């Protein structure tokens, strides 16, 4: 099945650093979602993006819907230990209610 | 209490056994989904249901079946489990009456191991 390319696959950062990750697709998407998954838990919706160029924040998290509509970016500012987890993007094309999920970015924060 | 619950949370079974995973939601959402998560592959859709009388196959439905017993309940069955069905299984819901964008909300997952 179709998959999104999400990068990086994993990253180790120091507490206080900023984090950037992205997803790219060969398809044009109408909606992008960003989720975080903690160990042993299900993904939790962080941010939803609905139109090209949109920039949306949720606390220290900021996500952008790429102008080409084929990519999206998530930034985390001033990381803290509880930011540890796996971050997933998901995209939806026009005319479908189904989402395609990225392979995830595993984030580890060193105190 | 959690809005989307899954039972069991962990299950170990043997090849050939029939297994049922259950999902219940108190969110009042009309749409429900079953996904499978494998390392490095992200989430893949197994089945989805837009209401009690509507069942649709996802991208990896072979070897699985589902039942939507009520708006709040959606169960996934493995008729004859095989080792490559070892994975983390997630139930999700969405509300078509609130948003046309179909944002999905996930349960805590069931870790299934088939020996």
C-alpha cells in the first residue's frame, strides 16, 4: 500500500533543543494530521492542517501544510523529556475519508 | 475514563486459533476503524465502518473479519491466526457530523503475539 516518506526515522536531541521533522508524498493531500504515540499507548492527535500554506501551533509544536500540498513539517521548540515518543504524519487525498500514515519519527530527548 | 477502549490490551495465542479483539467508544462517533502497526511500516488500515450497516475493506483485510455490533462497538476477528499477524492493533473513531476532514482518534492498542 501507499506510504508516506517521513524523516528522520529517529533522532536524539538534548533537552532544550528545537526539533524538525517532515513528511513527503507523491500524492497531493487535502488534509495533514500530526500524531504523537507514547510507549504502550495509541496515537494522540496533535495538529490538523486543512489548506496549503497553513501554519498551526499547539503549545511548543508548530506544523505547516506545504505549498505544494505534497509535504508537511512539524517543529518542536525547546524540547523537554516528555516530548519523547514517536511522531506520525497522516495525509488524506481529495474524495476519500481514509488517511495514509507515515512510518514515524522516533524522538529521544537527553536530559 | 478513556473515550476509546480496546480489549484485551495484550494477547498471546497459537497458530490456528480464533481471536477476537474488541473496541468500544463513548465519543458518539459514527465511524470506526481497525489498523495494524508493524515496526517501520506505520499504520495500515484493515477494515472501516461508517455506520452500523456499513463495512468496508481496507488495504490489508485478508485473514481478518469485522463486526459492527452497535454504533459504539466494532470488533476485529482473526479466524485462524498465523505468526505474521503478530502486531499492534489499533481501533480508531471519527465523527462525520462534526468535521468533514475525518480526524481520527485512537484507542490504546492491543498487542497480539501469534506463536
